C-alpha cells in the first residue's frame, strides 16, 4: 500500500503580518491532486494543523474544506491526523463524532478512558487499494508533561521515560491487532535526538529541547515513523523509516532554502520498500538583498533598483517576500524611507529591514575598565554607547546636538 506523510501546515500563519492564506490554499489543492495522481491509500498528517491554538475562522474553514474535498474526491482514502504543540487538542477533538462518521481519524490530545489509554482511537487500521488492512497506525499526538505516566526512578530523564512508556503501550496495542503482512506505522509530534531545529519558528517542547527523544523510541519492527514538529525535512538517527516530512511552506525567512516537500512511502508485506520526496510548488518566493550577509546602504540601493519590475496584472499574493540587510557604520535615520523609495515599481514586498551594526558590540564596562559609572562623564557614556553600534566616530554636528541636550537637562535639573 502507499501512504503520504506531511506535517506542520500551520494554517492561519502570517509572515510579518502578511497572510499566507493564498499559499496554503494552493498547497491544499496541490496535495489533493497529488493524493489522486499518486494513488495514495492513506494520508498521515503529523501535527500542527493550525498555527495557533485559537485559529481564525478562515484557517478553520480551510481545514474543513480540505477534509470535505478529500472525502468527495477520494472516498476510499484513509486519513489519520494527530495534534501538534501549536494545536488546541480540544479544538481538534471536538468534531470527532463527525470525522468518525466520515472515516477520518483525528487524535488531537492523548485520549483516556476509565483511567487507561483509549486504544480504539490511538490505534488506527489503514487500508490498501483492495480495501484490506495494510497497516496499523499508532497515532500518538503531541504529549504534554501532564499526559505522561509516573515512571519508576531511574537514571534516565523522567519526561523522556514517560514518553517512551506511552509509545511502548500504544505500539504494543497495535502489535496485538497486527496480522502477517500488515505494517506497523507510528506517528508523533516531538523533538528527536540528532535532529536540526529551525532557527526562528519552532518552539521548545516537552520541557525544552534538552528533553530530546531517542530514535530507539521506535523499535526495528516499526516500518515507518511519520514525525512532525521540525520544519526541515530530515531522517532521524540515519534511519530510512524515521523521518520528519518538514513543513510544506517556509514559515520564516530563515527557512527559504529548505526543501519543502511531502513524503510518499510504499510498504509491502509489512516492510518499508520505498520513500520518495515530492517537492511542494512554491507560489510565492522569498528573497534576501544582499543574498548573504549585509552590505553598505549605497550598494543595497543599487541591488534593489535592479530587482524585477512590478507587473500590474500579477496577483498581490505572488509578489516575493523581501528581507533587506544593511550594514550601518553611522546612524541612518531615513533608512526605511530610502529603501522603500528604491523599491518603488519593484515586484518584491519588503517584510523585514534588518540593520547590521558595525560597532564593537562591547559593553560600557569594556571601555576604560576599572572606572565606575560615577567616574565617567556623560560624554564618555555617550561615546561608548555610540561605538557599540557604529564603526565611525560621531559627526561634529551630532556631538554638538548631544552637548546642547545635556546642557538643557542640567539646567532643568538645577
């Protein structure tokens, strides 16, 4: 049978207050087309459906509209979804009776029944093209510390051992249901040892990323582990069958160079036979000027003026996002105005203007160490603070303005 693994949609996400709604709509349409063209039997979504626990009405509508279209277009498709750390478990679980009737399994939070785990929700059969059970999915959502059982004192980390106990219990329940020729598949939304975080957009989870989970969480009889949380697609521990699919869209400017993709995997006779990465088409580019590091303002303005021109017939949503990075050896009060002026008539949208200061970066105590603040003149403090940010010395005009302001303050205080 064939499964498709995706995660970290973050519906409702904005990039510096710019909505990503059109980009998400394009992805969901592409995903439906891919599920059909690739003849996928089961869709696995490993958490972070939404960007926040209280998503907008538009984000929720996109989610429900996708499920409805998937059901109409692909009535035999099995859909299994687990909640992530950005999701509200209660919000995802609320429509469970409706989803259950549609044959869609959504596990927002860890379900319990009469003091134990509710295995009827956590262990999900998925079917092949002939309608026979081809795999059993241990669908474990994002685990909060309050979800974890008490574990006997040991040398290991209490939180990690608690997660290990939950996964072991759910996987054991799946094994008891599994028959010969059926695959054992796990799902999770977590941070694993040896994986690589995104610099800006991934939260620390499970008490902080120091509580990384070992790849041994998934024994060798697990044919595939579909993971979510990390936006960069990657294997874990060198295991072909333990993977993060990554996010389908770059969720910060630092993720522009990631491979944004979904993973299509084939299993046969209970074993993983192939994993293929399908790149997600990017409808809106991300640009950085200059491409690396920062450049002086004059050089940056020349680069901006050389950017492609704005085409009036092009949709606003397709205009590239732009970050501009300028090195500043001196103050530049009109920086934003000059950058925006250079971008007039250009297609790119300025979403972030990043100044790189060329000063020492040192603290006041690093300048003439040993002197107390009482022994320093106001001009000493001003010059040290200025040198922290700017390589060039302050201009005579700026010093004159500083002394005039200082005199006024001293006169007002007397």
